C-alpha cells in the first residue's frame, strides 16, 4: 500500500511558494511611497490606515499575480476580472470600511486603488510567466 497524501495541503504549499516568489518583485519602499502619494490627494493618512492600505495592496497584487495565468493562456482581462470578482470586491469593501470615517465618497477612490494594484500584479505575473520564472 502507498502513502495517502492530501492534495489540499500540496496546493496550499504551492500557493505559498508562488506568493513568496511573486513578492520578490515588490519592494516595501515602493509600496509605502505609492500608498503615500496616492492617498495624500484625498486624506491625511495615519500610520494605522497606511498599514491597512499596504496590506490590501499586497492582497490585490497577489490576486492579480494568481489570475494572470488565465490571461497568459488567452483569456481577456475582463473575463479574468469577472473570474476574481468575489475576492476583488471583498478587498474594495474591506478598504472602504476603514476609509468611511474620512468620507462616504471614497468608494470609487478605494476601487481605483485596488484596481491599480491588481493590474500591477497581473503585469508582473505575466512577466514571470513569459520569462518562465518560478
């Protein structure tokens, strides 16, 4: 008899390795500077909100990297965005909940912020696929 292994454990391990490799292309300084410059147009950003924005940006970036493989294999960007609608909108709502205290009109600003980082992740993911990086 052979050893039984769970594919979910292997899938999670592979996902963690892929995320770790994808984050090598992203520096914390770049995240911090882009977050500061983006949000200073709208609000005075505190350290707590800055941390939340950076965390959500990393999540949006990783979602973009993960779903970029569908674009690599021929799907359009709109189709791929519809594929990840649940995670994408959840990130927007999560960020908006923290930003509501600064004003109710920040939903579109949050959506653009998430979209920018999602697109950045897609671009970096496609680059990694084309260069056949791990």
